[in-house]
C-alpha cells in the first residue's frame, strides 16, 4: 500500500521538529531543533531587536509607558517572509495587568510589535519588563 501524501507530509513535519507527538504536547516546535531563541530590548520600548528564529521570547525594556499610550518596535528576523503570520502573546512581566501586544506589520525580514498600555484608571504607567512570546507561521499567497 502506498504512503499517502498526508502521511509523508506529517512525517516530514515530525522530522523537521515542527510537530510534538502525544496527547498533552499539542502542535508546535519541538525543543532541541534550534528554532527558538531569546532577546532583550535595550534603551527603550521603541528600540528594535534582532532574532533570526521561528519562535522565541522578547523581553522589553522597562522604560515607563504612560497610561493609554503605545510603543512600536521592529523585530528583524531573516526567517520571516511577507506572507507569514506572526502570533504574539504576553507571557509575563506586565505590572499594570492591562497591557496588550499586537503585530502591526509583516515584511520580508521583519515584523513590528505594538505594546499598548490600556490602563486608564489613575494613570497607571506600565513599567514592567514584559516578556513577549512569538511564533512565525509560514504562509503563502497562492
């Protein structure tokens, strides 16, 4: 019996370290394949960072971000193509509890992350060094 195209595709993903197997591991990159990394932002919240990995963590600078303000920075990443989807989330570090991260733009070789302090009450500034998780989902236009 011939191997189906789906089985060959799944085997390739497993071999490349993309899929984790098991009932509790879910789908994602496996540890030990060199696809993840970390970087810390220097100077201020608008300072760009470079991390040429498909997933990772970015620790922001802890410069004060006023209530209802936002800062955008560029992540330079040679693994990113213009049609990719970048997923981001706050892992930890927010002191105000109402800080959000979003991706504003994706181009070949980089993407922009916007950090928004959505605290309106009592002018609570965000002063935490926020750890942002990200993953690059490879995409195509056609």
